[in-house]
C-alpha cells in the first residue's frame, strides 16, 4: 500500500514541475486521488527542497511528545463521580457520562485545569484504579475426543435460498439433515429433503445406519422431530426410543445450548459460508447436487483445522476407519423401558381423573383432580408407579408395549407408525387449544 502512495506522490511532484498551470482538480484527476489529498501534498512538496525524496514518504501520526499529565484533582473527581453518581443518577456512570459531568464541574472550571476529551482516557483511569474489572485469561480445556465413528451429532440446516411453496405452512421447505462424527469431524451424511417430519427423520437416520453402521452415542438438539412435540413434554419421543432400542446412548442438548452440539453447528457455519451463500440453489434438485459435491469436498479436499485433523481433510487424516456394527436382524421394541427404568415424569391430574403420557391417557382417580403426581417407570413390572409426595398410590400398566422381539423391518414400520400417530395427536391437541380470532 505504501508503494502505491509513494508512486502517486512522485507523480504529483512531477506534474507540479511539468504542468505549473494545472489546477488542483486537474492534479486530482491525473493522480486518481481526492482533492483533499492533493491539497495536503501540494503544500508539503512546495515547502520541501526539489530533490528531497524523504518528503515523499508517509509521516508517522504518533505523538512527538507524551500528552501532559492530568491534574490529580481531575482524577479524584472522575473516581468520585464513578463511586457516587451525581444529580440522582441511578446507575453507574460510564466514560461518556463522566465526561458530561466533568464539563459541568464548577470547582474544576475555577481551577482552570485541563480536562480529558476522550472516553478512552476516562476508561484507562477507571481501569488503573480498579473501577473496571479486568477479565481473566480464559482457560480452554480441549475436549477429549471419542474413538472414530462412535459418537455422532445430528441437526437440521435450512436451505433458505430455495423458495417456499406459496400455499405452504413452513417458511423453508428444503432442509439438510447433517450427521457429523465427533471423533474425526467427518461429515457422515447430509440428506436433503423437503418433507422432514418425525416419521421421515427416522427413515433418514435408519438409512445412515444401513450405510455406515451404528454409533455408540448420538447427540441432538430439542427439535420436535427429535424429541417430540410440546404436548409430549419430557417423555422420550419415538425417535429417542428407537435409538434406545438399538442400543445407542442418546444425549438431548439443554435449551439454548448450541455449544453442546458444537461439531455439527460448526459444520453448518462452514456449509453456509462456503457453499450455500455462494451457489444459492433454487430448487431441491440443485440443493441435493451441491450438498453432495460439498460433502465430498469437505471430507476429502478441504483442510480442516480441527486438532484431530491436523490441517488435513478429515477422510485424509482418518483414512482407515473402523467398521461399525450393522443394524440387528431383530429388535426388542420394549428395550427403552429398561434404559429409562426409574425415570420420573410429573403430570397434573385432569378433571376426568386422567393424566397424559406420550399422547396416551392413563386413569388415576377423580379424587386426585388438580394434584401433581409422579409416574415412575418400573421396568421389571412394565408399569408406571403413580406417586403423590413420594408415596405410591397406584400402578398402571404401560400402554403400547409389544411384548416380544420384532424383525428389523417390522420394528421400523412399528416405530414410524408411532411417530405418525404422535404427530396427528399433537395436531389434534393444538387445534383444541387454538383460540378463535
């Protein structure tokens, strides 16, 4: 940059010698610089010797001498305003407010002392005297990575450049279900669909399992397609129960904690900045094409700065991945009860003496209307133990259990039917709660 400026100043000095009749505007057009820049450098060049090349160099804007020290009375007044806000100010004054009150201080005006003109000066005084806490050095502890292909994170990503259907209810119809491996940062799968529901999400995840095998653990956020609708509350949704039945540990992130799903969230940022904002697909076909292309680029060509990758593409850093267990031939559809044995769910008894669990009604007793009871899972008896103030009052058989193992295909039909039923039940409850306008 300095070389460009030096060349422009040299040209300006040459034009002043060869074209003495040119106006300042003519010189600005010739040098492609602003009129203010030409005025400043014409003045400097005319006051310098003709052969002095030092004048063509930029001058430092640093102060030639340190600024005069502030009077101690000014510093004391700044601290006093900070500690005891004047004029009934019911907040701690910042640098701007302190500057305002300093200019109004009669004692300082009578003493004819120099006042600071910059909020930065005020801030430095406050910090030097302990009125502004200095944040400590953040200690970062690296995350212990699990073995390759054992822990996955799942999340949805909108393809917002694809326009929504005019009569559709959703703002963005096309989404990508991304699966990222925590141990290697490999993008395991990226599935593009325009009809992601709880039912189709189960189908998409099963497709990933069929291709890449089963992980040991999966982390998801609180998207209703993962954890169920608001009506289902805290009871595990069909998607979560399916993972339990397949022997996969499930972690659901707390609300507003994307850092707990950090690896897939970080991939979404890369996908958005390096792909979607550049290509901007306009339909689902182009979205699928560019997603597949970018997945190959991300895994095999793009250097990844993750510690485990060492500035290499993930599939280059981990070229020999271990084989994962395949989907089992038969599945115990009731295994989730054993995983959740002892879990408690709080419900309020309704006017008809029932409580709702997973969109299913259980009768307790009308005598408990309006009371909050706890339903504890007893896996051995396959029952809900209804408790009030930690005292058992009733046992209820858990509804919807199959009772025997199912072939994989039959189990998948069973769990997708549960997801579809829960969706319809949630819509029905939503329509009942909707108020007329």
